[in-house]
C-alpha cells in the first residue's frame, strides 16, 4: 500500500476522533438552526469550508502531488521511449541503407567476376584452339616430311633396283663380265638418266 494512502487514513482517523468538542457541538447546534435554502451562511458552512480545504490540502499533498510527479515521470519515460524508438528507427534505416549498398556492391562484384571469368574462358578457348592448330600444322608438316623422306628412299631404292637390273641386262647383252670401272660408269649413267627422266 502506498505511503500516501496510509497518511490519508491516519489524518481521517485524527479528524474523526480528535475533533474538539466545540466543533462537534457547533455542528449539531448549527444543524438544529439550519434553515432550508440554496445557500445558508452559518457555522456549518464554515465547518464544511474548513473540511473542504483540509480535504483539498490532504488530497494535494498525498494524491495530486504524487500523481503529478508520477505523470511527469511517465511522460518523461514516454518521451525517452519515443526518442529511443526514433533512434532505433534511424539506426535500422542506416543499417538497411548499408545492407542495400553492400548488396549492390556484391552484385557489381559478382558481375565483374562473371565478366572476368567469361573473358578468361574465351582467352583459354582461343589459346587451346591456337595450340590445336599449331599442333595439327606441326603434325601435318612432320607427316609430309616423313612422306617426302619415304618417297626419296623409295626413289633411291628404285634407282638402285633399276641400276642393278640395267647392269644385269647389260651383262647378258654383252655376254661378258663388266669391270669395276664399267659398273661405276653404268651406275652413274643410269642415275643421270633417272634424274633427267630419260
């Protein structure tokens, strides 16, 4: 129970039990002489006025003063709450702006990374195509060189075979054995004929 209510109850008890006999007698005497009317100016009016003023003083001291203090405190609390809510709203708005900015930055960064990756993939594709073409060209050149070498070897083998056959035919025609100098001369002649296409 609040202190104000305890004090108010004590004052009411003091007034009820500790009122001077004169006031009680005056009140009863005034009640006997009381004349009917809207406002009667007599001792009871004075007692009622004193009682009213005492009641107002008691109410002011124990009810209105604490109530106004409580209301002021409550008003300050509400103002603080509103101020804190406004600060929280502003902080939330700032946070949202920061998150929005971070999101936009992240999107731009992801787009940049994607573009960079696409460029790297395109460059790698071009590099691989170039390497493949160079390898194909190298292999084709090697194959041509090998074929050319095999053709030369085949021509040389054919020349040697042609020379051998020519020598054998010449020996049969001449009916005699050829000397080393004859062999050499005939081989050179056959090689010249093969080179010139005769």
